[in-house]
C-alpha cells in the first residue's frame, strides 16, 4: 500500500507540472493530463499524433466532481448508479462556466466523461483538484496499450512517468453513449449494450460509423498493429500469423490463441497484446478466424474491422 501511495504521489507531482503520464484503467492504459490546462492537453495530441478534431474522454473521481463541468440528466443518473465506475463513457452537455480546455472538446458544447473502476487511478483522481483527459496511451490509429511495457513501446522516454497498475482486466475500450437528447451508442466497448437497454427499458440506436466523427474510436482506421489484417479466415498462409479462439487438434508455429475455449471475454482481454506480439515477432500480415458476432464478440469484430483498413 505504501508503494502505491508513493507512486500516486509521483504521478500527482508530474500532473501538477502539466506533464502527460501513463495511467492504468480497467479497459486500457490512458495518456493523462490536466483537462483544465490547454498546454497539458495539447501535449496529449502531440504525443499521440492525434487529429485535433478528435475529442478526448475526461475522467472524474465521482459524480460530485463532474457537476463542476457538466449538466446531468435522469438517464445519466440511472446508468451512473448501475454501471459507474466501469467501462462506460457518457456524452453530456458542458456547463457554460466549465474550466475544461477547448482543445479537449474541439470547441464543442459537449464532453465525453468516464469513471474508472481501477483502484489506483481512482485514488489518483481523488487527490487531484482537476479531472484528467486520458485517451488511450498509444500513437493514433495504433493498437491500444494494456500493460506498462506497451506504453513504453509507444512513447519511450517522451513521457515522464507511468503509474503501474498491472495488466488491464477488460483489455478493450469503454462503450460510449451520447446522452444529449435520445440515447445513442457511439462506440462499442467493454459494457454490453443489452445491459444498458435493460436498465433504460428500451432499444438504443447504434451509430458507430457516422460521417462526422463525434467520439473516439469512430475513425475507419483504428486499433491497427501496422500490418495488413484479414478477418473470417479459414486457411491462413504459412507465412502469416493466425489468430484463433478455438483449440485446434494441430497447432502450428504461426498459430496464436486469443482463447482456447471460445471464451469471448478472454479473447477481448488478449486481443491487443496478441496483435502487438505478432507484429513484434516480425510477421508481415495477420489472419483471424471467424469471431462469433455476439456480445463482446461484436466489439472484437469492430476492432478487427477497423484494424484491417491498414
């Protein structure tokens, strides 16, 4: 516990000096900075090579700290009570007197907000006087980071500090829901949409490929290992890595298992690590067998489809 407290203290010191640091969440690692400070937020965009028109998710400790910046509604309260902290991001209206940097929102009047379940990150947020803008800790369009070594691989010594929270337990980004007006899902993620629909008592519209990109993860090319990737493959080439979710009788050197027993939650958790691993092993292309398009399998397929646009 003492080491955790000293690590949080270090993280806080760098953030107070407007540096960007790596932070753990239950979904993926984030690249965090003071969401109220223009100069700090600009560093996030520069480090990630992220387009300026792609808004950032801002992380709060709790609903009380959120009320400084956003207008909340009954739908948000229902979902917050059931699913937060957790892998869900809400789009809410910004208050006119909010201190959130205009660079976070791309001058929009809305804000993407999340409450992480990761104990270490929650404790850090509790000790800060500002929320943290924290998109995934990777170069734009590339594979998200789920371990400290992934963050180091992405940024090297360009960032001052990484708060080590172990391997992310979900391993895939949060579900994003727009709560301004009629609820709309803007990104598939770690929280199953059917659970959200059950709480709200109605079907929810899904718009994950809009012409105008209003939320993270909507660009055509995203989550890419940087080499060609094909989905729904039955017979791969001998020279390419083959990602599987079901144990085969014959296992060849180019076979890599997301899960050996068809467990889609495990497959989601292992997805980014395995994409990163096969790229680092020198493979020039990746083939993936058919993933069941249900539950979190839909999220895996969304990530693979965007990665395949390389």
